[in-house]
C-alpha cells in the first residue's frame, strides 16, 4: 500500500469511529446564567463569581469544571482594566436603532459635529456629512456607558473643514440619491427613486455658485465609502478632534441637565419611490 492509500485508509477508520455531533441553536440572551452588561460598579451582580473550579452565575446557577469557570474568571479579572469605559454617562428611555434613511442617532451625530465644527474652526458650518458605516452600534434602552459611545464610533476619524462649491456639494448629494443617503446635518434633501429632486442648506435652496463650509471626517476625503469630499474643494483643514470626542460630551450634557437621552428626527431626508 502506498503512502497516499495508507493515509486515506487511516482517515476512513477515524471517520467511522468519530461520534455523531448534533448542533442546536439557542438564543444568546443570558437565559442560562443571568449575566448582563457591566458598569463600573456592578461586576459581581452582573457577572457572578468564581470559587475554585466552580462558577456561580448571577441567576444562581452553578457550573462545575470544564472551561466555563475559567472563561468567567478571565472575564471578571479583566473588568478593573475596563472600569473607565464602564462609566454610566446617560440614560435612554428606549433603544435607539440605526435605521435608514434617517433616525435619531444619525440626526444627533450630524447635528453635534455641525455645532462642534463651528466651535472648532471658528466660523459657522453650513452642512455636515458622516458615513452611516462609521456609526457602528445602536444605543440600548437603559444606562448608556462610555463604552457604548466608543463602540459606536470606534474608528480614528478626525473632523475636517471642507470649503466646497455648491455645484460640487450637489454632486455629493446626487451620489447619495443614487447609492443611498448618508448622515447629514444642516441640509434637507428630497429623493425620488434614485434621483435627487431638491437640496436645501440652512433653509435655502442650494446655490451652485456659493462656497459652503462642510464639516466631515478625513475618512471621506479621498475615497472612503466611495466618497471624495476633497475633490473640487477650495480648502481642506484637518483637525485633531475625533468624532467620538465631539459626541461623548454631547451625550453627557443630557445627564448633566437631568434629562434622558432623546433626540427627534425632523424629516431632513425625504424619499419617495
């Protein structure tokens, strides 16, 4: 018997001896353990405890031996290093989901960087644009952690001022009509099918001859998500401020004012078929 035949014969013997495995799908909803998201102050309540080779889950269940206690131990021991991220910075009465073409989270983020851009660059910003792909997570109902916002904006995207002709800005909104609208502030757009019908900036029709102050992120300057916002720009100024460093204080402000985190949509993106 040659080597290849011997290997094949050995594989067939092993395969015939292998146990039959069956897979069952179960929801990842902590129904077996009662584990929940941790804050800076509820680690034991949220994750339970490990004593020797036994893991005692928050719901009273006990797991002896195997990998479960060791995995639980590693997770619990990692919590002190994550304490800063687990700060509670706000409260949301309901889950805020990322939905197209417009939602509370998108409008909030766009309006925050519009206002922050005016402060950062020392002059009024006319319009803001973020990519939907840069807003990575939803906001859960209940306590909002610093970790939630950093997870929502995990990338090192820096705010930029782009002085852009109205004609070029119209091209950008036309691209959104054809491929799907992004996150916008300071503007209202109407789309019919895949055709841009109208654009208003600051309540006025877009002027192709005017130079507008657009605040966006460096990712979208030269091809990120197929956008080239620097193309045709009169000037581009890149700051050292990350998007999340503008968003985090804005979320905290709600709690400082003893308000829940809520934000309305205003119909800035209108699509008809």
